[in-house]
C-alpha cells in the first residue's frame, strides 16, 4: 500500500448523499453487489458504492464481468488488519490505473472493501478489512500525528526537492496529514460504528473505500485465520502469504431487488 505526490496533493474528497455511507451495512432496492466465491470457503457479498467512488467501482465491475478475478488469489493475509487479493502475478494484464477517491463517509470498518494502491494508483488489487477489535476514537488526540508530520517534513528539508529522499519523506508527511484530516472529521456516528464493529481507522484518508461486506463475515474470518509464511511479494519482510492458496473462483455483480 503505497502513495504518490499527485494523489497526496490533489486527491478527490467527494461529498456524498446519505446512501453512499458504509455505516448501515444494510441492503436497499437498487443497490449493486459483488458476490465473491472463494474455493473451499464460500461467498462474501459486498455492497458497492458507485456514488462514493465512481471510477473505482466501475473498474471493479468491469474486471469482474470480464472474468479477470477468476482464479486469482488472496496473496496477503494479516490478522486484525486486512486480507488482500486480485494481484496479477503474470504482469500481462493491461489495466489502466487511476487515482484514489477518498470520502469522509467511507471508512475502514470491519468488512470494508478497498483498493490496495501502488504509488497512489489503483488498478486491480483490493483488500477487505478483517479487524473486529473495537476501536475507541472518542477522545483520540492527534498530537502524535502532528509530530510525525513535522518530523517527516524536517527530514525532507534536508534534501533537494527533485530527490527521491525528498519525495519519500513528503509522502510520509502527507500520509499523516490526510489521516489527521479524516480523524478530525470523524463524526459521532462513525466513532460509534468503529467502537461497535471494529476496523482499521489508521487507513482512513489514504485508500479508496468503495464497498462494504454485508454477508459472508464468517468466510472472511476463516480466511483471516489461515496459516501464513514469509511473503516474497512484500519483499520477504512480512509473514502474510497463506501456506495454502486461497483461490477466488468467480466474482458476480448483482442488483438487489
């Protein structure tokens, strides 16, 4: 999960109508869903939010309808964090990337469906938040975040603005700036939902949340509990590769009637 300066400076903050809030977890007539069938595990049903992330949602729908995800895997599973999949390890798929769409109404609750961006660009990879632990942000202080922002900016000032070092440290500073903005704009209903169902609020503001799991939480929990080993796809520094492949058989897009 990485970022780039184009996103950091000019990311899209959409103001949505109430139906594109991923708090209720309910179903309404006319809603669009993705049903992801995982071999030997079952189905996960995800409500999609095209109003909140139009580019991201349409990209996923197009990929699903084309059969792109058939046979892909969940290649990265981190307990109490997220389960990530949809990566094309062949490098042959030509999918145009696009920028991140963020939204104060779309949060990283347990079961949130999001894009795993690379250098600030979304493509095919997604993740589902699997952290069920209650998150209490009722009295959260952003002072440590301010310290991180200042620290990374101070590091950046030591380098030429065209250097990789400057770009990296400004990435980090702006990551925390985005996070702070989302925490400061966390309303009481959002705080209550994080406390009720859990999630990863530390990712808010920096990734596209475009769906919410509504059925199949038991499947998500089973995937999140698998045995893992060192993951070469993450530079060999993270123990997150499932020892047994978790295969996506198909993804079907359906309208709720």
